């Protein structure tokens, strides 16, 4: 239960600040018992931090413990902390400052694995020595996250590349996390009703996160998204280097650009262009490509002076097809027409609701998520995103209410919530009014879907 407690505390955090990548090497705990022990101790300290924060204390020591333990554990634990680091409205205001200060580096990068261990993974997977595979190799990673870390290298033909390599043992660590039902329930509870603990939902969570261990699948999806957006001058997706990629190693052209924090300081015209490009990437991928990238981590975007945005990391991708895609398109088209009745009808169909207070709150929440289309031009603000989080909390309260009409959410909606909170929190950092409806009309018309 203490393991769940720490995620409840973390699952409400709002943290966002630039930070240099961490370069501290930390041994990765892999076994289920060792990971549970760390979470149990952390849960007690985080619980104390929560009580202190209610009295107005910052509790920086407990917050630092959270960052240290989650970062060292990597895997699902670090992923929850990173998600909490940029989604508005997840932690009560009195705790925000302490957790923001402590976890800013966890969002930027997790602790790293040793150069020798990383080289061993690359050489084992690619079947040759580093010196044969690359003309140059930087042992110091320039980024590290919950599953892997990224190194600069140069191919024999002179091209600069980014090589993403899995942390040794991360497959066993993630498997340990996914065997821990309490941890998964805490993850689910951060983005949906805690009663969503059915076998189907838990298996969906397991499947999506286990897919992130398959870099060959990620490479395939990266190429797919590149095809969907081919010809778009504002969207850049790095080319995958197939000959230097495998299940645990993913090599792609090296991309450089400004961070979201830096992009947020640029003039209004530039920020508007970035926001519109982000919207086009996400929803063209959904509505035209039939896929959505469910990991809107701020570090996955690089911003360029010419208005382009580079998109990175295609490890957590949810397919959209059949009735879900059909009704999703219909909801967007209804929003563009500002047809409230049609929107509510298709929203109820995609959610599978059956009346009652649960349906009422679910439809109101969904309608609020589409405000950027209904009210375009629209400014996505941090207050707006916090309101969405509050809307989910109101829905959660109906889960155990008798005759509320509660139904389990259909497949994929849990990760759609993750996308919604995270993506809108990214847009909120750009803090600009944009005509998202015009953006959608343009790409839907080009795809022959506008009707």
C-alpha cells in the first residue's frame, strides 16, 4: 500500500523546469522485491512530505528522496515521475515548489548506465565492435530516460547520429514493475478512475509499456509517422538508420534544436506556429494516420528558428482503427461545425456510456477537451489544463456511486487521457492563442476527410 501512496502523491505533481542532463551512474535494481522495498520506504517519506505540505512546509528533503529513488529505479517508476513533471494540476499547490525543485532533473534525464555496460549492449545486439560500427562514439550520454539513454556517434560515411540504447537490465526491472498490480493501479489512477483495474485495462497498460522495450517496433513506427507527415515543411522526424538498429539499439540522424522552455520565450508569431505544428502532428497522426503517440514528454520536441519542430520518441504508440477511429473523426468534424448534438452522440458511442451521472460528467469532460476546436482561436492555458484534471477527479467520484451508470472505458482511452493532459500541458507552456480548427480543416481537406 505504501508503494501506491507514493504514486498518489507524485501523480498529482506539477513540475516543469529546465535542467542539465544527469550523468550520475546508478545501479539499476531489477528484482521485484528490491523495487518494492525501495518504494515502500519512499512511500513513508512521501506520506510525511504530504502531511508537512498541508501545514505549509516545503519538505524539500522528502521531495529529493522521491527524485533520487524514482530516478535510480528507472522503468515504470521513473516514467510516472517524469509524467508528473510536466502535467498541470497533479499535486496540490503547497507541495508543488518542493517537488518541482527536486524532480526537474528527473524530467530532463534519469541516472545513466555505465559506458562499459552500454557498449556491451550495442556490440551484442549489432554483432560488431563499437569501433567497427561507428567512426566516433561519445561514451557520455547527452540524454537519459526511464528505458534508455542516448549517445552521439558518427557513422563511417560521416553522418552524425543519435544512438538510443536500453539500460542493461531494464527489461527485468520493467517486468518486475508490471507484475506489481499496486504500481499499475497507481499509474492508472493518475490518468483515470481507480476502479479501472479490470484484467483488460491492466493488460493494456502492460502491453503498451512492454512495447517500449522493442526498439525495432519503435523504428517501424517512427518510419510510419514520417510517412504520414511527409511533405509537411513544419514537421521533421529523424531518419532511422536500419543497419545500426536492433531490438535494444535505435540509431537515427542527430537532431539539434531549442527546448520547449527556450521556445516559450520566443515572440508570439513563432509560438503560434509551433503550437499549430504540434496540433497538426498529433491530430493528423490520429485522424489521418490512425495512430497516436501517447508520450507527449516535453523532451520529445525540438524547436527550430525556421519554425520547424523535430519530433522524437515513438515508443508508446496506440493504434486507432474501426469504430473508434470512425467516431473519433466524427467527433472532430462535429466540433469543427460546432454541432453540439452530433458531438455528444459520437462521444457517447466512443465512450460506451449508458446514461446516468457518469455519462453526464464524462461527456462534459470530453466536451471540455475539445474547447480548442469549438472556441477557436483558443489559448490553451495552465488553468485550462488544471481544469481538465479536476474534471477527471469529478468523474472518479462517481465510480463507486450506486446507479451512477459507471462503465469501464473502452480500449485505448486510458492512454488518450495521458496524451490529453500531457499534450495540452506542453501547449500551455507556449501560452499563445491559435486557430486549431483551421489547422484541422486544412489537413482533413487534404486527406479527403472533411466531407
